């Protein structure tokens, strides 16, 4: 079979997301045909673009994105509940990259309720072949070959996701999101300085728990072995939603308490 090559007429060569992975991604959430947490998600998008030295258009206001999603996604496409995965990528039309214009692309994933835990529990395992960094860009959703490798590793080993460690061999995050470890009334979360994602969805959840004194939220440096000590584990993915972790290696986990906490959170909206 001959190799296929694309000409500039067939491929938009301005798209640096395709050519260089030069893009940032942020999720927006729709519940009962309304945007929720839109302000938090918008400010996270702006912060991510600034970290990647992108030229933010003056038109990129909160009202601009609210208008797009309310008109196109909710009204025209009829989306009631789900996630909008929104990506901004840099073009190559400027004198320098920092002055180049940007374009956007988004996909929608519909689900029953973005704030509910998916029914099926996940099976995870630690991956030790590679680790993730814990620098300025580790906390935002940018191109990550580690995630691609981890996704393939999970598929080849009949797993749903993997747990990444940082260079200090402590837990950073899963491939798709952040991990929360429940022990008694304490919920331990890896620090962002450890390589965890910034997550508007998770921050809203833990803020609700803290304000209502439903759990003691603690940011920690968590060694790999501590994943086996937890009573329950929750994976919060801005891209895919909420999942309980049912198994890591030979240890199985229940999901009773996290189900109660997420149900109380869901009813608060």
C-alpha cells in the first residue's frame, strides 16, 4: 500500500494542534440544558492559554462562550446533559508564535448526568515505565505523550486507566483525571505540585464537601503504596466525568461513601 501525503490544499497547515500538539483543552459542563460551572471553566481556559503564551482574542469573553454553547450546543443540537471538550489551538499566521492567531474546536459527549458517578467501576494499575512531570504545564490539559502511552498500556493489559507517578515516585494522577482517596472521614488528594491536574469539576466537588463539613479534605504527597490503604477511590475526569475505582491489582474497593457524597453534591445544584 502506498503512503498517502496531504497537500496544503487538503490540510489546513495553520493548525498547530495537528502539526505540533500546540493546543490547550478545557471542558465545559451542561446539566438540565444549562451550563454549570461555566465561569470557573472559562477562567481555567484563560489561565491555560496564558501559560502556553497564546494570543487571547478580545472576543474571548465569558459571554462569548456562553452564547456559543447555549445557541449551538444546547438549543440547536438539543444537548441536555454532558461535557463539551473545548480545544484552542495556535495558527501559524503571526510574525512570532506568541502573536499568531488562535482557532477553536470542540466535541460534545452526552451522558445522563455529568455530576453522577458512572455505574461501572474502573480497574486501574500503577505504570512504572514512564512518569509525568510536576512543572507549570503539568497541571493543564496540553498534549501529553504520557497519556497516549498510558492509554495503550491500559488497553493491552485489560485496564480502564493507569496511575501515573511523578519523578519522586509519588502519585500524580490517572491518565484521564485526578484521584481522590477516602480513609474514614478524610479525603486525600495529590497536590498540584505533585503533577495533578487543575480541575474545575473536582474543585467544585471538594469545595462543596468542605463548606458543608461532609469530609476532611487534605492535599498530600501520596506514595504509591497508599493507594492500597484507601477504603474508596474516586476518579474525577473533566473530560469524561466521575468514576469509582473498583480494583487496583489485588485490592478491591467499595463505593458507598463516595456515592453518598456525590449524590449530596448533585442535589445542591
